[in-house]
C-alpha cells in the first residue's frame, strides 16, 4: 500500500512532464538545478548509487533509494529505470512525505 503512494506520485509527475529519467537526464537535471528530488532504484549498481549520492549531496538535492528498476520504470510507463529526478517542488514534497512515513512505519 505504502509503496504505491510514492509510485503513483512518480506516475503523476511523469504525466505532468515534471520528471526526468535515465542516468543522463537525471544527472543533467541535478547539475542544472532543476531537480527537486532524485530517486535511485535499490537494485541499481553500487557505482550508480555512489555517483548519485555524491552528486546529490554536493548539489543539495534530496535523494532516496527506492523500489527496483522494473518498478520505477513501470510507474513511469517505461522500460526499467535506475534513476529519475522529480522536477517539481510540489511532487517532490509529496514524495518526501511518503518516504518519511515509510521509514517511520
């Protein structure tokens, strides 16, 4: 139940055109300052996780490791995705709220 809340927000952000996905686009949105939040699949390579962790720390973008590549891709109506950036503060806040709830629950 909990997972679906996050994924449905990702889906909505994608439909609204407020989501960038794939390693290249995610990286570009973080570095250009348009990313409000980054989600990396839990089953992404350690290399990918480390790169985004460091990048998000440096650019002060919240980052979460969540679900797996298939699930993230599916939420966006695409093939599997290891990373995505939410480009909208509203969606980012909603997702963060769900993530915080996840950690408490």
